[in-house]
C-alpha cells in the first residue's frame, strides 16, 4: 500500500479550501462554492436537427447566466483493475471450457487495449462560486482582515457564511440545473464526502488508490 505523505505547511499555504460543511466548500478568504457533477453528451452522435437544438439550448443557457460558473473537465487514465478482477472471478467459476477460453482472451484484449491506447476517463463538473463580498464585506475591511497577521479571519462566523452561501447558491444551482436539462444533461450536487474525495484526488494524484474514508463535518 502506497504511503500517503503529509501535506507540508508550504503546500497548505497554497490550498484555498478551509473546510467542507453541509455539501459546501468554504475557502480561506471567506468565500464558498458548491460543485455539481455533470453527465456528458456525445454531440457528434446526434442528428443534424438534434445538434441544432442542442446548440440553441446552449446559447440560451449562456445568455441566461447572470453569475459566473467554472467548468472543470478532469482527464485521468482509466483504472480497469476492478473490472479485470471481476473477469478473473467469472473465469474461475466458468465450467464451459470454450467460454472460459473466450473470457481469458477477452480479458487479455481489454488489458492490452487500455495499455496501448492509454484510455482516458473524463469527469465533468460545474462550480458555482460565492464571493466573500456577498457577505457584505467591503474592500477595505476585507483586505485589513484577511491580511492581518493576528487573525486572518473575516468578521463572520462559519455558520453565518454557510447560511448566506446557501441562500445565494441554491437558486443559482436550481437555475443551472433547469437550463442544462434542456441540453439532455443531468447535474447533481456533490455531498461533503464526495467533495472531500474529489479534492483528495486533485491534490494527491499519486495516491488515488488510497482515498481515506471521510465523515461529514458537523
């Protein structure tokens, strides 16, 4: 099992996430964000009329946005370890020798194809940010509070930030969900545990097989 190295203080200095509470990511500057996992749409497989309809729906989505969003596409090498293990188990219990031989050949084909072609797995996310200025922070007291060596804290409690962020983010989430639904795409908000897992994978790409089990923050 790969040893997970602790994050150094220098690395922590560049990580903007301070906490994950109630499915909301809190940042060190007093902001927040929610993350939506999105399904994909194979545009090239659609008919000409369907492509035109999707294009118009996408234009309507862009024109309807009155707030910023971030689209994240994560590409990583496809991990088929579990699938290969499943094939091994099925091959062992197979009594028909011809089927057993075919399963073995299929397993070899899949394994070699992934290695030769470097098959990538893509994940799609939409992030809706919440600015600390939406808390009523002015530029002057924001800079003086955040840069202060003594506190480095905003003059608001975590509970207040979460409550305010939900009030602002949830209507935006629902609007975005309705608009992308017209494209034939579904989105769902990541939970606290799913957010922790995603961030762990992003900051620890070499230890993706050792994702720790997390408990939601109270």
